[in-house]
C-alpha cells in the first residue's frame, strides 16, 4: 500500500466523482493515473512517428511544405494541358 498527499479540494472532487460513478476513490485515482501514463506513452509514440515522417520531407528542408490547395492547383494545371 502507498500513501499519497492530495490537496483537500481535489480530494473532495475525486470523492464526488467516485460517488457519482459508484466507484471507490482508489479506483478513480488509479484509472486517472493509468490514463495519464497511456496518454504520455501515446504522445511519445506520436512524436517518434512524426520525426520519422519528417525524414521523408527532405525535399522541403529549405522551404515549407506547400499548402494542399496550392498542390491541387499545380496538379490540375499540369494535367489539364
């Protein structure tokens, strides 16, 4: 078992939430911590994925990635002739 120090106002909110959901305070806090950890892991995975994704954009190293509408316009101009 572990002891946590929680602000009184926050603990009152957690108690109210637990009562509304017919759950224990321990369940609410455990779920909140688990969700927090999963979110952090997901964000870390997305950041890694984004870095890998940006490796494919080497051609845009010195200029920004073109706007979608600009790309469509150029595509249609090239293919309409």
